[in-house]
């Protein structure tokens, strides 16, 4: 199973927020997921991000790949160095 850490859209029309989830790469983008790793709200005065670093480290240790968007969010939060 190829696990990916990516965003899953939630919210309502024109007011999105996103869950950061670990999911099988074969699952649909808005479908099932294995674990919720955090949230991302892009529309506030400040872009609010909540992250469960222990769960993210666990999934990355299991070989999960991050999407480009999640990687850039984590870099802005100072969670990972630029590669």
C-alpha cells in the first residue's frame, strides 16, 4: 500500500478548510483516509495550521510520501527544511 500525506477538502461552498490526512494513494482525494494528521484553514486573517507532529513522523517513518502542497505548508511552518 502506497501511503500519501495530502489535503482533503472540507467546509462549505466558497469557504473551504482542509484536513491533512494519511491515505492510500489509490483512494479518491475526498474519500477514505487512514489517519487525520492536522488541519489547514487558508481563509483566515492568518492561515491557521494545526499539526500532530508525532503522527506525521510515524507515517513518514513508515514510508509515506508528502504531496507538494503539504510539503510547502510544512516548510512554511518550519517543520521540515527545504530540500
